[in-house]
């Protein structure tokens, strides 16, 4: 049976935990990238929809004006 001191030395030299930390950091970076992409795309999509809606409103008003003349 190992002594407690030997257990601590083995635990200190064990590099298996580094893999877990690396995966956690990589996962956090991917999550941050996804959030940034959705934030950027959400803003761009909102601008596009607002522009289309404004153009449709302008065309509708122009057609209503010419139809009542």
C-alpha cells in the first residue's frame, strides 16, 4: 500500500488532468465564439429585416397614394 506522501507525489506528476483542463478551455472558447457569432448575426439580421420592412412600407404608401388619385 502506498503512503500518503507517495500518493501526493504521484498525483502531482499525473498529467491526465491537463487534458481535462485543455478541453474545458477549448469548450469555453468555442462557446464564446458561438455567442459572438449569434450576437453579430442577430444585429445584421435585424438590420436587414428593418430595411425590408421600411422598403415595403414605402412601396405600400406609394401604391396607396397613386391608387387614390
